């Protein structure tokens, strides 16, 4: 699983949640690094911190079959743009820690090819 995360608290939590479901998490701190990893590694799952995505063309993100996003709950425009590019589910920062583990487990249980 790839993660685009700037905040060390969230990066640590995402890594720990990944470990609980036996998922290796590779953290990137910039969109450029993350995009490069997506193009090279072809991940099946990713989590992105929405404020780290710029407003340029994000069609490349569709190469990830399962991509979730999170950000400040008041940033409705950014959530709408993320949804338009296929990022789903979307969570407020405050919900990330509760929602990520069950989402990963549901992917693992529903998809034989989950990696």
C-alpha cells in the first residue's frame, strides 16, 4: 500500500494500521514522489492526504484500483475534486484512524488479488 502523507502522526498511525492487517505501507511526502511510485509499482491500494494533491490533472490516480483520501472536514471543494477523480472513500482527519483499518479489511475480504 502506498500513502501520501505529510503529518508524522498520521504517517505513524497509517503504518501501524497497515501492520495490523499485514500490509506493508510505503509513505511518500510529496505528490511527485507518490506519483512516481504509483507509475512504477502499480499499487492496488493507496491512501492520500488530500491537501497534498495539487489542483492539476490527477487522472493518473485512476491507475490505483482502491484509493481513499482524508483531509480537513471543512474543505468541501477539495473533497468534491477528489471524488471526481475516483478517490473514495473520503474521510475527515478525525475519522481516519477509525475508518482505515475496517476499509483495508473489507478490501482484503472482498478481493482475492488484494496486495
